[in-house]
C-alpha cells in the first residue's frame, strides 16, 4: 500500500487535530485496485465530541465581528492552500483527475 506520509487524515475536534479511532477504511486507486491509503473513521464518541465543541463555539463565533470572521476564514483558506499539493496527488490517484486540471 502506498501512503503519502506527508498527508495526514485527522479530525479537527475542539480546535485539536486527533486521529480517528474508528474502523480503517481503504481508499483504492480505481485503475489498479491498489489500496493507496487507509483513513480511520471517527467513532460515535468522537462525532459527539465534535458536535458538542461546535455547539459551544457557535455562541462565541456568532458574537464576533464580520472583520474577525473574515480574518479567521482567510487564515483557514491559507492553511488549506498549503495542504493542497498532497490532496491533489491523492485526488489524481483516487479519482483519475488529470495532472493539468485546476483544483
């Protein structure tokens, strides 16, 4: 099985990245049938913790100014762009996406 060590598949729960503790799900290259990576699912307890954290965060988030929200979302977009290369690689293997295609 090929697995890009630079590519992490974590859950974001209460502001922290944590590994899924549930069943490992294989992801296949449809052209070869090869397992290219495995992703651990969230357990029911992890889903509950994520929902509870999101519910708690909602009150504070709803009180922030539009400017602060925009700043947070721009930081999130920047962080996402930094991780784009491994995700593009995974997408090409998993979905047959051409190298030259845009996001």
